[in-house]
C-alpha cells in the first residue's frame, strides 16, 4: 500500500530566515553557548599566563579557513536573498562577504608571515587595525540585518534585479575592503599605537577591545529582543563567539601567540562555521524533503497509471464474455434467418440472448466503475446458491463446448449472505472460466465442482474445484497479483479483481493446488445478520 504524502501548508516557511526555531534548536544553541563560556573560563584562567612559541603555519591556516568558511556562508546567504528578496538577508550576506575579504589584507600584512614587516608596505599597526575594522564591521552588518527585518513591509523586499544586486554587493564590498586597506596602510604612522612590537599590545588595545566587545554586545541584545528565526538564533551564538574571541585575544596575555591568543583564534574559527553548518543542514533537509516529494509524486503517478491500466484491463477482461455471447447469439440468429425457411422462433430466442448479454455487459461496466469508486456500494440479502446458478447460466455454452461436467448441489441449509449480486456473480464467472480454461488444455476427465458451506460463524464459503493442470508452486503466491497470468493470452487482472471484490465484502479469497491435480479456489462472504435463521 502506498503511504499518503505528507500535506504541507503552503505558507509554512522553509528557510532559516523565516523558520521559527523549535525547542531542539534552542537547546542546541544554548548548549553551544554554555560550552563557549566554559572554554572561556578555562582559557582566560589557567591559560592566561602561558606564552607559547610562534607557529608559522597557524596564521595562514587560520586565515584560509576563516576566508573559505565565511565566503561559503556568504554565497549560501546570497542564494537565500535571491529566493526571498529580503533586504535583511542582503545585509547579512554582505557582512559575511566583507569579513571574508578582510582576511586577505590581514594575512598579507601580518608581520613575519610573508616578509618580516608584512606585504603591501604595511607598518606595525596596520594588521591590527585591519582586525579592528573587521571585527567592528561584522556586528555592524548584524545590526543592519536586525533593523531591516523590522522595517515597513514595502521596504523589507528588494524590487530590483537579483543578479545585478548581488554583483553590486560583491563589488562594493571588495571596493570597501580595498579602500580600507589602502587607508590603513597609508595612515599607519598616524594610527593610535595598539602594538608596542610585533608581539605585545599596549594598554590602549584594552580600551579598544572593550569597545568592540560592547559593539558586539549591542548586536547580541538587538538579536535577542527581535529574535524570530533560526538564523537569528545562530547569529546570536556567532556574535557571542566573536566577543569571546576578542576578549581572549586581548585581555589575558596582552600578546600575540599566547595560549589565550591561540584559544581566541579557535573561537574565531568555530564562529565562522556555525551558520555555515546550519545552512548546510538546512540544504540537506530541503534536499531530503524534495527527494521524498519527488518519490511520492512518482509513486502517485505510477499508482494512477496502474489504476488506469487496471480499469482498462478490467473492462476488457470482463466485457469479453458478454461480447462473446452477443456475437455467438447474433451469428446463431443469422444462421436461422439464412435458412430456406427461417426459424423465427429461434431467431427471437437468439435476439433475446443478445439483449440479455448486452444488459450484462452494461452491468459489468457499471460494476467496474463502482469498484474503482470510494463511495459505499449497495448490498442486499442474497441466496448464494442463486448466485452460483446465475453464474453457471452465463458460462453454460462454454461448459458445453469443452465438455465439462458440473457438480453443484444446492445447500438449502445455508443462511443468506449480504453482498452485491453482480460483483459476486462476476467473481464466480471468473473462477469458473479459469477452471474451464485449465481443464481445456488437459486430456482426461473434466469435472467442475462447486460447493457452498458454512465456513465459520458469520461466513459462508464457496469452493470452485477443477480437474485441470493445476498451478506451479511459484504461481500460488503470485496468482492474485495484478498483471500476473498463467495463460498465454491472459491479462492477469481477473483474479486480482476477484480478490478486491471479496475483500470489499469483508471476506477472503485463496487457492489450494497440487501440480497436475487441479486447483480449488475458495472465497468467503459474510452472512446477512438481518435475515431469518
């Protein structure tokens, strides 16, 4: 059975910028923030007085990681802006891009990394002031993001071309980074001295770092007050990590390459991957939802095709019998008319058979339509032996053609059943026709036996037994599957339809067979509880 597809409301948000954080998200963010605070206490306490040696590979590895992480995050956020056209998303995307680009001049001017004094003609103060502008710039973009989110609805969405806007943002960010780099390097001799030498900081840096921490705290406060989405939640954690990084880089050791300085850089790396990880998780989740939706759509399409095939095959399978009877009766009538002295009485009988078969074809078609509808079907109190006799009357000519002897003794002690007459007659005609076809391919005695008996309390069982070629062992398990047939020209729908009809009557249809010794099909139907015993 195909599971029903999950119905998703059309207005349900799917992106981080619009999806409200659930309890698991809040708990995870709180756990990460608490882990940051625990690491802060350890780093600022036990590691504050430890001065480690310079690791030449650390700064380029750290800078490259920050650049790659922030750049990928910016690309993913720009992609969300392209979908939602939110000015707030444009601001935070530009913020991550600005932070990523600022890493490039920071590494190029870092003393001792490429040259003793740094590239680009940098001075002693250049690298650290680039760091200050970088870590002041990101919370500025975060504040812009928060304020733009709460702007008037007409101002929240971008009306211009998305591609042009993104390219403009990239160009502006790159131009700002280049301009800032040129100004800082050119004004190096006039900048406040936050570095005494390439390793140690002056006390002025403590005041400057305090201002940066307060600026990040303001961004954190605004996010806390106006928090609505998963992106807001994780930006709070990122800003918290930024503030911790600034504190560890600045206060405990007042020097580069101390234990706390290295710990602060680790915090910087972690802060750069938080939103990235959440975005990647969102992409994976959306991909999984899309994959499930495509599979559900494909299953639904296959089910519809299967239903269409089943309906057409059912009609073809069931209408063939009354059409065959119509053709045979019409031919018989023509033969009686073609005589020198036409036998009009015989012609009338043949035409009556044509009319009867036509009505049966109409009833079969209506029955198939009702079978594939979900509405309730009309069921009445029936005598199962009457249904058996009517089914035998339908296939009488075929029984005589193949010289099949019939054993069907009525059981007057049986209670009446409740069901739909045409459907049950259709089941019996199918089972009897299959039995005739099985016996027609085998020489020897051809006997069709139909028995009806009380199966157990509340049900009557009908058994149709033949002396045909029987069934293969593998066919017994598959014979009721749609499109499976053991006949050369069979459609494989008859027994599948029969089982559906019987199960719709709250009964059961099964087969017992021995290879080469015939087969017996059994089905049960419920007793009419309202009929007299």
